[in-house]
């Protein structure tokens, strides 16, 4: 059989594929050089062994190898898993918090130490649980139970046992906030009976022992009550228009209500600092919803931290050194809500 190509050790047409390994090894020896310099081609084809069919085989193999090399990433990775953690409320000793975490599509209540350990699920039923609030004596947690059209404030022990209704079932009630004396809770009637349109909502108090309800603030849309640490004042959110709400302040009996924020943006979700010298609130006055603090007379408003997304419902740690808040934002094809914290060292006196 005539030789159709040559190699120092002999390469015949019938052995074409047997030469593949040898040709490949020769090409691989120059691969790095080939990628960085045209001189590599000259080196390959100037070798004595690369003549005749061997040259064409080398050229074919080189072109084939180049064609198989990746041209870049095939696609873009996106976040697949998402979670919702929301509404922190701290124990009186400041060591733990209760919060919402969505499990299998339901808002369940958990408690956890602030170092992230000892996470315990408190509720496990087929219902939603919102607005948790730890009692001043540390023995109970108030929350809103939502099930089958019911929207009612309940109490339970801090281990999740002893669940009992607090407010009447026939009235939809939300946003419980403990009076510092622990004897009563301020709350509001639901302002979202037919969303997105708001309806009138009033702020009431209910005595824990007697279940007696007293109306504090009415006239308009009033939500998110927050007692001052001394129990003498109550801050709350009042809607003044479809795109405008303000933080108001009133006396403990509901009198003397007046506007603190006075801004055309959407301000709300007030929370008092433990020492009573500041009020934290959320506002979209700079575009996105972010957390601010101000003096109790409305002066000295200052943004706490920059963030992307929707930050609302701030809560002070018991030592007054940090503010926790839920931050919700769109991530790829879904939404995440996580609990963020900011240290207030920059605001230290």
C-alpha cells in the first residue's frame, strides 16, 4: 500500500486515525502558544514531521480544536430560592425577638436569640400571623390571626401555647402595641377592607383584664399606634391623601393630635426609642422607602441608612443602640423580605 503521508515512524492512509493521538499531542504542546501568538502556527508547520497529509491533518485538528473552545458564558444565573422574614419585636430583656417567617405560604411566628441561635417556631397552624408584639413583662405575645376572613388580635404565651382571642371577632383589628404598663394594648381597625382604596380606621385601646375597649383617635385613616416609653403620648400614622401620610402625635387619651413630619411624601410606621428622645419612622421622601429618626417634636429628621427596596416598620433594640426593620425588594423573578439592622453609633450623644 503506497504511503500517502509520512512521519518519522511511518504513517499510512490506512493508519490515519491512529495518527490522531500523535497529532493531537503535538498540537496540545503548542496550545497555550497558539492562543497568544501567530508564531505558534509557524512553529507547528515548520517541524520536519509535519509534511503532506500530516500538515492538512494538523490544520484540520487545529481548526476543530479552536471551534470547540468556549466563546463565553452560556447564560446568566438568577436567584431561584426566596424567603420572607418580617416584623421583629424584642423581648423586654433585649436578648430575643419574635418575628414572621413565611413557611409553605403561611406567615408563621418564630422566636430567636439576637445572635441568631435557638430559633423556635411558635405557630404551626394553617393560618397567617402578623404584627407580633412582645409584652412588657415578657410573658405574652400579641399578634393578629388571619383565617377564613377573620382578622383578630390574639394573645399567646411566649412558647406558643395558650392562644386566646383578645379583640372581638366581628371587627377586623390590626397593629397591636402594648402600653408600657402592660395592662392595655393600643390597636387600630383595618384600613384595607377593600384595597387598594383606604377606608376610615380608628385607634382604640383594650384592657387586658376586662377586655374593655376605649376609642382614642378617629376621623380619617389612623393606623400604627406607638406608645411613648412613659405612656403619656401616642404616635401614629394618619393618611392625608392617596399618596401622602404623616406621623402624628397625640396625648395618651387621644387629644391634641398634631402633625410631626409635615412632608408631602408617605411617612409612617413610628417607633419610640427606649429613652423617649427619638422617634424612628419610614418614609419615601427620597424615592425609596427608608428609615429615618427625628426628635419627638418632629425636628431634626435624619436618614438612618441607605437601602434599595422598601424599608418599613422600624423597631429599636432595648438598649437603643440599633434599629431593626424589614426590607422587601424584587430579586430576579420574585421578591424577598429580610430583617435588616443598623447600628446608631453615628448618632451617639
